[in-house]
C-alpha cells in the first residue's frame, strides 16, 4: 500500500485535532491555560457532560444518541472518548476537540468501537489500547456456554482499522484463569500503566480480593500465580486510581490508599472504618494522622462508593460521588485528608480526565500552524 503525501498530511492533521486550530488562537497562552477537562456520563439526562478545571458549571458535550449511558474512558494519547451503551451492547467512540476558547466538543461523528459486549468498566493505556471489564455477548447453547466475565483488551491497531469484533471472548483475565476463588470476579473499575492492570471487584471483595493487580500479558503457565491481591478489605470497590507511589481505591467505607510496591498481599490489620470528625492536629502524625497503622490507610470517609477516580499526573486525585458531585484530594501521601468539592451534582455515573499536555512544548504551536497551512494548501490542489 502506497500512501500519498496528501493522505499522510491529512492523517497528521486529524491526529492533532485535540488542539483544534492553534493558528486561529489570538493568544496561545489561553490555549494552554487550564486545559484539563473532567468528562462524565449523565444517564438520567441521557448525555455526556464536562467540567473545565477551575469552572463551576457543567457543560453539555454529547446530548442524546444513546439508549443507556454507562462507563466511559478517555484515551489521552489520541483524544478519544469511549462510551459504553449496554442497552445496545456496544461501545462507541468520539473524537474530542479542545477549542481555543476553552470549550470542549467532538468532531460530530459517532463511531462504533466494539459490538456484542456488556461493559461494566473501561480504561485506556498510553498506547491507545482499550480495556473492557465485562462480558462478551454470544449465542448461548448447551454446547456453547456464555463467555466468562473478563477483562478484554482491544489493541489500538484493531480500533483504528474499524474491526468492531471481539477476537478473544475470554479476555486476558477472567473468572476461569484468575485463581480459586477467582480474583477477576466482577470488575467495577480498572486502571493500567500499560504493563500492569489493576481492578476493583464490585462485590465480595473479602473473598475474591477487593483490589487486584495482574500483568497485562498473563503468563502461559500458572497465570493465577502472577496475580497480587493488594486489598482484601471492603466488600464493594467503586473506583481505583494509580500514582507512582500509591493505589487509591473507594469502598463502602470511604477512600483508602495502599503503597503500590508493598511486598505483602492484602492489608494485614483490619481497616479502620470508624467515622469520626477529622482532627487537623493529627494530620502531621505518623501513620496518616489517625488512619490505619497497616498498609491500607483511610484517606477520607466523607464520601464513599465513588466512581471514576483519576490521578492528574501531578499532585491531585479526583473522584466522582454519584450522589453529590466531583471532589479532589492530594495524592502525594496516604495521610487522612479533607476532600474538596469541585462541583455539586447528583446523578453522574462515571468520569475520566482529558488533559491537553502541550504547555512545555513552546515551539509546537508554530510547527502545527505551519504544517496545517501546508497541508491545507496541498489538499486543495
């Protein structure tokens, strides 16, 4: 296959759609200012909304077009938004576009990513691969039982070629290959660094593991032996977030943290679930200012059963409480903290974060502007 210069430039231009058109920006500083967006599904109103950091108003991103909005995920690398619609057993994707005036929109097209799937949770890695926690939908017969609940991986290559099928209905991890009792039981939330994948089980966390780590590529022999149960306390995990040092997770008792590289499995001593007023004087004390003395320490019990917990890559974790709104707290340690409410809103279901991370690339605007101008002149010929 021979690609023409015009097709290459067209592909390049579409690849930088995240930046909209920097040539039209009156002040490029505005293009870089506070370019962080929290994207959330809003099932009760049948739409996807977003909140720009520093603002107090939720704005519509996608209105209508879905039967049952559920889990979402943002591919940071390619500025794609994935949306699960379990009523039609599909996952759709949209190209996100950050406009110079700070608004977030799409390119107007609704694309099908995956079909015949019941998706409970979605996440992406830095290579554009999509991970789906849920179950493939197939025709069930006595000789062909239903596929297991699993975590399925869809490569960036498959997603870009438009292949919407599920090539491996058993996924990379499932209820069959993750031990006895299975550690991949009922995934409610996932996060990955591209090499490891961490998931929380929606129920029976004490039996199957509340928060679990496994390699993205399971070994051929004894795959269950490569699994690590980070947290064995808390029955219902709603969300997980990963930083270089800590794994944050939410249960029915609050938000907790545990070191990512701790040697032992599980939490050891029982987690402290007693709800009491935060004492600021304790915040500087050892062991997290009143948190548990074991590796799994309470961050806050002000909010519980959160969804869509994300780390901003800097010093903050954000969490969505479906009953009250979006919150933030520091990610640099596992001490007890007050959470800060960013916006009050009931009914949001899942959340992910989009960042326009070009602030350090000071020469990029000029380069992009030149390339887009060149591409436009060639494509017009």
